[in-house]
C-alpha cells in the first residue's frame, strides 16, 4: 500500500511501549478512529467538544510517529484489541 505523496509505503507497525505512551482517552479516541468515525460523531459519543477530539488526534499522530490521521487509524485497526486498558497494563 502506498500514498500518493512521495509514494512511500505506510509503516503502521508500533510496539506496545509506543501504545502505552497514549493516555486512556487517546486510546479510546484511536479505537473510534479504527471504526472510521468522524470527529463530530466521535465527540458526541465521548461527550467532549469536537475541538478536543482534534487535539487528541493531533497528539495521537505525534506520539505514534505517523504522518496522518489515516495512518493512525490503520495502527488502530491493526492493534485494536491491544488498545484496551487491560492490554496496556499487562
């Protein structure tokens, strides 16, 4: 799979230590991204402002070291079960 810009392949591999750097709320937002939810829907589901969702997404992208929301959602899709609080704690 490649991107249009620069034709670099998506590298969505992350380790548990990287996932553990996310806060509980960031993991919750990331799991919603894996389901393809838009910010507005995500904000309503979590009871937070859409601006707060955008801030969480920005932080998630930075902490995971990916280039976009889309790449973060691929990480979430591939590591969905590992994003639970119980999986991070063990």
